[in-house]
């Protein structure tokens, strides 16, 4: 449903966010974890229709509680 990406430039973050939306959740997280300097926060709908989120390990530094 949503892909928020932190990268070294806005154009890279936008391109990766678009790619992650097309790739799907699991593939996007695998790629994001492998890319140096790229962090992602992905919001998705579960099978029961609830909203959930997953992120790369490094994204936690950018999130507030």
C-alpha cells in the first residue's frame, strides 16, 4: 500500500519506492536489505484486511515512537 524509502538522493528514493511497490513485499525487503545506503518502510494489507508494516533494520534510526 505504501513504500517510504531513505536514500542518498530524492531521485533514488523515489525510484526504489516505485520499484518496491511493483516487486511486492518480500522481494522488496530482500532487495532493500541488500542495497547499501537504502532503507525502507513498507505498509501493506494482511489477508484479513488489517494494515501492517515491515521495514529494513536500518530504518529504525529514522522512526520515532
